C-alpha cells in the first residue's frame, strides 16, 4: 500500500504550536497534542508499519520466556532506512516542526526512529529516562511517540511523571526491574504528577530525554502499535560516552561522529530546518 497523495500533503501542513504549549512542555518536559495526524493517516501508517515490523522482527521466543525488557515490546529500529513510505512520515515537516517549536531550536535532526509494538498480553515498560543511553551534549532531545491506533489504558499507553527531569537519582539506570522499582519509590515522595491517560487516534506525545516515563501492560489480546521518532537539536554535539550503552549508541546510531563535533553523519539527516523552505 502506498501513502495517498492527500496524506503526503497533510504531512507538510504546519501544526500550530502555541505559546502555552511551549510553556507546558518546558515545565513538564512532555506534552500530548491532539489531531497531529488524521484518522486516515493513522490507518495508512498502521498498516504500512505493521507490515514492515513483521518483515524485520526476528523475535520468536514466547512472551512468558522473555525478561521484563523483552516482554515490554518488540523493538525495531530505523525503519526510515528500509521503507520509503515510512520515510515520508519520519521526514514530515509537520512532526519535525513541532519538535523544533517545542525545543525552541532552529532545526532538528534524526537520532534514530523505532517501532515499539507491545504485544497482546505484553508486560510493562519500566520507569526510565531515555537520555541515560545517549552520548549527547545537551538535553535538546525530543521523542515523538505516535500510537498507530486509539490507545485505551488497557493497551498500555505512554505515562509520564510531569516535571521529573529535575530528578537526578535514577538517571544512571537502564530500563529494567531495578529502574521500575527504584523510580516508583522515588517518584512517590515527590509532587510530580503521574499522568496516565488514553490516546486518541492522531494524538501524539512529545517527551524530552530526562523526563521519567513508563507504560502499563497490554491486557488486551491486540498489539499496541507505536512508532517513535527521536529528534535532537540540529546542532547537537557528541560527548565522550559515560557508560557502555552510550558507547553502543555512538557505534550504532551515529558511527563516524567525532566527540565535540556536531553529529552530522548520513545516519543523522536534518529533518526540519527553519532556514530551509
Ligand atoms: O512504547 C513504550 O512502551 C515505551 C516508549 C518509550 O519509553 C519511549 O519512546 O521513550
């Protein structure tokens, strides 16, 4: 199935990010925006991305036999390099401009994309902050989490601890049982609100690298399909890795980038730039 021209056109139309949206994002370091994509666009990309995930997935182990991370989702990376239709979503001006507007930067580039499919009966996504994995100089990073269907609470939509980017403890934890237990306790003794809400079809959340987030289990028989795009500031520089996961990320998502230099490799194209039409 090719993406219809009407939908390609929609992806070029700017979304109005308001001053209030930017303020809310700055305060909470996440925001959920409705009507970012049309129901038609969601239906088309749901089908295309699900077919691509089927093609790329190599996991055959039964859910019950996997660890917590493995039960959370099937995780497939950089679909933009595999499929031109998916590339049109990932490179869309509409999404890229929202990321740049929220971060108040001139432009954004690709860190990597990933499909995160929480299978029917799949487990929780433990509390974590993404930037633990990233050898990046600043926190001008944003993930667009794009559910590919309406996502009720029973399917495990993304949850956020609003404003929790201020917490330093727990930033050194990878995703797993320890991060879930530790952060659950740590966040309980703060005033940061735990936001657990369903997503409409076409609603998209945007979260920054240090805000803590998780997702509940998928208690339905169907798969919770989500596509994500990790954007970074167009001028983001690489730093020396602080842990082995950051070294792995450097080797995998920006090979050839040099410490102290802007991450301008073929794997990290600019996705939106205010100075280019
Ligand atoms: O989809 C999920 O369950 C988790 C997503 C997530 O943690 C992320 O996109 O940063």
